[in-house]
């Protein structure tokens, strides 16, 4: 297809089905004009690369100079768009991609309250899962995951601090990669944590995810990794808390591991991480809240117009507009951040050191080294939980925290449907192991397709 043909098809698809899932909060009014310019370049023999003319959706916490960037908050809804694109958006445009629009997210990337509803923002409303509209689309890159599953685009950008690409990829049956922290710049991305935030590619296949990562990491050659195989790859299976919380996810992951083995991988079972103390979750939260309080004023200073200047003013703004902003849940995490340590306090520094020791030195690095492994694999998440705007969400378990605290990459690939809902596996690796994870993930995807085929598309049922 030409860029115009693809863009017209996707805009028609958005008109047809996005009312069912509410994934795209801000369509681009000039998407067709972008497509026409790119088609003219192609006709003149000036292709910008493999993704020239392809359309992409961008999460609404990433700056776009020609579209609003709200982070889901009404506090930023009526201010001018950012003065410039985030560098990663600049690279998307330079690669010849059509920015189709912005995707909804869990407001402030799900760092506002302990009892939030994933996929809800005051600006964008509630995003629903295309496989069951009563089920969560995950957080916080909910719109990006749901849009891909619903056929509103082949490519999207998400961001992850702890699970925010992994979860919507698993819930919506698409592929998501959180790169090594620092590989993709976070300039122009509304911050939570400078030690854990990472924008990353989301797509319907591992190959497309790799091609998009090549754009996000200039000079990368990740697409070449998808020409590799599983032969000789040593993949560890950490058990412990990463299994046992969902029979459906466990059963699908066991079948996936059998496929990995039959395709040539060496599977090392019980490559377990040391048991973590319950206090480590509190340490991670201390780190995130201190870094949020530190980083948010700098981001808000880049935005023109009348809006809160820091976290304290944002908390007060939400209280003033509680009828809409706090209609479904509060802002307990924001308030905790205001009362908590700063990034220079001993409490923060000690918590960060414990997180790094547990996740890196004594965790992922130790297990990979002890068993000579290329990667680890676990179930990603339980099937999508029911949406609940009244009570706290159900979170039976997940796999993202070790890589989140370590700043290491994690690749999530769908496996099958369980009771009509997608389930997935996630591959973890050390810093800058994206090429290896993509090679393994692509080979697994091929084995899955030979065995059972890709996941069937969603049918948008009201209830599962």
C-alpha cells in the first residue's frame, strides 16, 4: 500500500471501532497530508528506510509539537502543544513514519494513586480491552496496546517504568519491548523515574518490533537479529514468585517452553532468583516517588501556558478539580511523594542501592552467570483483570519488577488465548541484550505460528 492507502484504511478503522475501545485520544488532523508528502518522496526515489510511509501511534506522555501532550491530565489539556517533538518522535518522522495520533494512557503513567484504574485518564477516558470490553487494557500504555489489538495501527510507542509496556502487551495480545534504560532518550517524555523510565516499541510481530527499535536507537541493527534462530540458546526458567499466580498463564508458558526446547533452545529449569524481602517493593516505591518529585518540575517548565509548575501545585490543582480528576480514585502516591525523601536523602540512596543489588548483582546477573544463560523466560501476567472503577484492581502477579529495578530489557510475546483472553511470555536479559531477546522472541513466534498460529483477532465482546 501507499502511505495514503494505509493511513486512509487506519483512519476508517479508527472511526469504525475505536468507539468500542477508546484507545486513540487525539487523532492527527493532518495524517493524510503527512502520508501524501511521504508518497511523493517515494515516487521521487527518496525512501527514508524500511518504515517509510508506515503509520504509528504515540503514547500521550511523549511530546509532539503538532498535537497536545496531556499525560492524561486535564491540567495540561488546554495548554499549547510542546514547543518541540521529543527526540524519539523526531526520529520517527525522519524515518518517514506517519504520526497517526496519540494513544490514551493511565493518567500520569499510573503513578498517581495506589487504587487507580489502569487505562483511565481524565483527558482520554477509559480504554477497554478489544478481547473483552469489561476487561482491562493494562497500564499504563493501555491505549497503545489496545490500538494494536484492535487493528488501529501496526506500530505504537509505549513507555515503561515497571510493567507499563509488558502489561498492555500481554493483556492485548501484541508484542512489546522495554529497552535497556537509557537506550532510548527520555527527553520530552513526562517523567516518573530517571532510573527506570524507558520508551519502547510495540507492534503485532517481533520483526516489526525490531524494525521500530532500529528507529528508536539510531545506528541500531536490531532487525537483523530476527534472522537468527534458537539453536544453542540457553534460556533459564526462574520459578518462585513468577509462576503459580495464574493457572492459565502457567499452562500457556509451559507449552511455550516446550516449543522453545523443540526448536533448539537449551532450557534450564529452576534458574531461580534469590527470594526477595517484602520490603523491596517499598524500596522501589521510595525510589520512584523521590525521582518523580525531582523530575516533574523540569518537565513542566518546558510546557507553555497556565498549568501547575511542580508536584505540589499539581496535587492542589487536582483537589480543586476533584469532581473530574478524582472522580474514580485519589492521588495518594502524589501525596506520599511530597512527604517522602528527595534524591539526595540517605533513605532514597539506600533504597536505590538495595534495589540494584537485589535485581542486578544478586539477581539477574548472578543467575545468568551461574547457569551460562542467554536469557530468562517467565509467564508475563495473568489474563486481563475485570475493569473496576470502584475497588482496587486485581493484580495476581507479574514478571516485570526485576528488570524494572535493574533497568534491563524485557520482551513480551503473546502465546495463546486462555478463556478468550490473551496470555504471553516475557524474555528477560542483561543490559543491552535487546538483539538476543529479539532473536529468541522471533524464533519462538515462528515456532508458535507453526504449532497453533498467531492469536485470532479480537471480536470486541462486551463480557468475558
